[in-house]
């Protein structure tokens, strides 16, 4: 390959055309739901579309099939967990909305609590007392 030539794109494994794992919504389907993993770049030497039928050394066809089966199960579990997490996040947002909690209100509450924590800390109280002593002195 010449120095001036661009590198060819990495091969991708595409199971569903609606999902792009390079997007900010990795692994989420068109409506925000979870779907099968797609558009995953495959590293050189990793299992790609062209190397599915070749087995790594020391691995029998039965072992490879068992590993593929386990991989499918794990990917299904991952997708299920994504769906559950998405449902929980929606439920949480719904509850916050019903309580009148907006992101701005939460930020205000966090800042207020943080300032109260600072004001009651030993370092702040000691520094405040020292400054009061300095202010009262005649120097």
C-alpha cells in the first residue's frame, strides 16, 4: 500500500440494517429500543464474515459450534438487559417528572446540599473562626 493511499475500511458484521454501533445510541434500534448488534468493525485476525468457516488451531467444529451457540445466547441476554435498562430509565424519568424534578431542579438541589456540606465541614469552620479572629484584632 502506498503512503498516500487511504486505508480500506474495516470489515463489518451486519445483522440488522437499522443499528449502527458507531452512533451515539450504540446498540439501540431505530425507536431507541435494543436490537441485535450490527456494524461492528472487525479487527484483523478476528472472526469476520470471510473467516467464519475457518477454525482456529486446536478447535474442533463441535467446540466452535458450541462457542457460537453460547455467543448467541450471551448477545441475546445483553439485548434483553439493554431493553430492561431502557424501560427502567423511562420509568425513572416518568417518576421524576411526576414529582416535578427537572434536571435544573436536581442541579439546584445538588449545589445547595454541596454548599451546606462545605459550610458544616471542619475546614470551613476553622477557617471562618480564624478570619473572625483576624477581623477583630487591631493589627
